[in-house]
């Protein structure tokens, strides 16, 4: 008997991957901005405004800094990315951005240039960001991290870290340091989709050793 066809992986180009659930959108086929980069299979869940992610969830994005979201990230309803365009001057008596309101005040637009810029906001692969979490400008979140609901993330999050609170603080890491290094070396999110499909159960519930054993040969 000849073997049957190989199991087909999920399609990363489908906007709504869950039949009957328009609240879930894969971000890669949705995003159009050149300043936002999203990896395959990362999704956003919102019962009312899922397809408005770029305008409702990425705020003050006037450039040139970028928002980079890795593969296999799960973003819950109301997650917000605050970009560097939200900055105001703080070195004078007033923080009010007068030139933005027009008229002759625009003659002083130079007062709004050269504000501190923390650079790109970068979210690693396999990151779970909880309900209404806020990610501040220039933050880098490591692979495999978990951001608790309604956290305000003001500083970098380590690989496989779990953070929560306002400001968010490290609660614990999901694995010991040595195992985190092993997981990063395996980098299952970079496996070919067909190979990953055969090992979904190991990726979701296996041990680090089992994941290493399942890795594709070079």
C-alpha cells in the first residue's frame, strides 16, 4: 500500500483562519504598512475591530521606526503598540506640542524634531501578549515570552520570560537558563512547515529533549 498524502499545514496567507470566527485575523496578509513586519501565522483576536489592527492597535506610528512581530505570535484583544511618535518635549516648562496644531505655530516645528528615539519595537517568535497589554516604544520582547493581561511593558523582556504589572516586571522564566539556550538553538519556528506539521504535538507539549530529537536534520 502506498503511503497517503502528507498532512497539509495551515495556510499563512488566509486572513481569517478559523471558519465562522471573523474576530481572528492572521496579521501577515492583513498588514500593508512598510513600517510593520509580521512573521507567518501570527494572529490578532478582536471581536469588533480585528481588521483595523494597523490603525487601532499601532499608535503614533509616524515613522521611521519599525514594528517587527515574529512568527507564531498570539495577540489578544486590545493589545496596543505605542510608537515613538507619541513623544513630547520634556526639557522646557511645557510638554504641549504647539506646532502640531497649525497656523503660525508651525514655524516652530523644529522644536519637535530630534526627540529621543528608542528605535524599533521588536517582538520575537512564539510570543503570547495578553488582553489590553501596552507595549511602549523601542521595547524588545524575546522569543517564547508571555505578557500578562493589561501589562504596561516599558523595558525589554528576556527570552521565555513571563512579565506582568504596570510597569511590567519579570515574574519568572518558563525554563532554566540552560534549557532556554537549547530551545533557542532548536528554533522550531524556523522549521519547514511540512516538518513542523508532523511534530505539532511535540512542539506544544513535549520536553526540550523531545523537541531537540524532532528537529530536522541539517
